[in-house]
C-alpha cells in the first residue's frame, strides 16, 4: 500500500506516515455513484414525462430536477478519484488516525484502548476487486469510523494488529 508523509501542524499531526487505501476503491465508488445517480435521474425524467402527458406543466419541473441530479452525479463522479486519494490512516503509538475529505477534511483519532470491535466487511464489488472495509466499534455510542478500500490481504493482518493493540491498552486500564 502507498505510504506518504503528511504534516498537519495545526492538528498536531507532524511527521506521520499515512497509508493510503487501494486505488481500486475508485471503481467501487464510481459504480455506486453512477448507478444511484442515473437511476434517480431516470426516475425523475420518467415522472416529468408522465406529468407532461397530463398537460399540467409540472413535468418541466421534474425534468429540470432530473437534469440537476445528473449534473451533481457527474461532478461527484469526476471528484471521486481525488476523494479516494484523500482517504488514509496512520497507526500511532496510542491511537489510529483516519483522514478523509477534500474541502472539509476530517481527522478522526481512535484510541486503541477504546476499540471494542474491529469488523472486516467485503461486499460483492469489494470481493471482485480484492478489497475490504474495516469498521470500528468503540466505547462511544456515536462512533462511525471506517476505512474502506483496504487490500483483502492486508485487512485481516491490520484487524489482528489493531485487536492486539486494543487488548494491550485495555489491560493497562
């Protein structure tokens, strides 16, 4: 997996080696974005065509909404490769830090001692492309930390390493 150095001094994240997720994640994200966007667009256009048949004029509004959804879908699809490149994680001494986001960057630190469960999930597209997603359950009720696009060969190893770190940190509490 690709590693890079990224310094975010304002966040106290200097000199950290970040691990990027697999570039294959772009394909699963693109497929999901395009399928959902095109299905919604087709539905809105169909509603517009049916409403125009009644002569109410409301069909034009539905067609315009469909075009707007299509434009949003295409912009999202165009940004997908860059969005995927922004996802990464780093194993530090006391916690796991996950980063994501382009304009609104999000850095989430999960202390090892707070991890209760590390789940490896593989959907049909992920299995076809040899990827996994790690999901974390922590002591906080509202935590939804996940790392998508981890190569399947590395996911089980990373899960075991994180569970080992979590058990050793909890033992010290």
